[in-house]
């Protein structure tokens, strides 16, 4: 199936239904909206049988040495590096395990490196998904923390 995936840039608004349904279905839609959505790069993965994306990811510049970036810098990353962060990465459960999320994440890595000029990318990952990210070249940095009652860990990758 992964050969029939079309990955393309989409609007922030087009990411919202899937973000909400997959990541935080018990919260109001406003919970999955980000103040920086208007300045992000948003991508959707489409399959022939669907007119809406079956996976979405949003990519942002990390504009300053935020506490997150400082934590990354302490992990042997040059603090002057341009840094990208991805957020709200979601794949429709009916399409998980088919290589779609992997392709979309790889696309985000390529955009961050080639178009955004970043040498590092990071995210806050649900601890339950950390192994999935590790198999795709990311590594854990920092300690486990919580968003609501869900365990998270910061993960990064040099590009």
C-alpha cells in the first residue's frame, strides 16, 4: 500500500479533524489547535480511496533556545543549530501499520533538513510510541513527563 501514498502540504485546518479524532478525542477541538499553526508547515498523507488525509503532521521552527532546545543542546547538539519541532502527528487507526506514518515522518525529516535548513528535529512523544520513533532514528532525551494523564518523553534526531 505504501506506494500509493500521496504526501502533500495542507492547511492547518485540514489537520484538525484527524488530530482531534486520534490524539485527544475526549477533549474539545480547541485542545488540538496550536497558537503557532499559522506559521507551521502542515502535511497530509492521502491514499486513493480517501479525499481527506489519513495521516497528518505539523512542522515548526523552534525559534529560540527554549528549555526544550537547551535540553537537546546538552545532549551534544550544537546550540547554534537550526531546530525544527513536529507536533500533532496522527494516523487514522485504520491505516496504521501500513507504512504511511513512517513515510510521512520521513517526509517531515526531509523538509526540516532541506527546505527549513534545520540540523535537528524533536518532538514530545507519547511514551507508548517511543519505540516506534526509536526504530525510525530518533532517541529519547530527558525525563518522562505528563500531559494530562498520558506519559510523554522528549525525542530528537540529528538531520
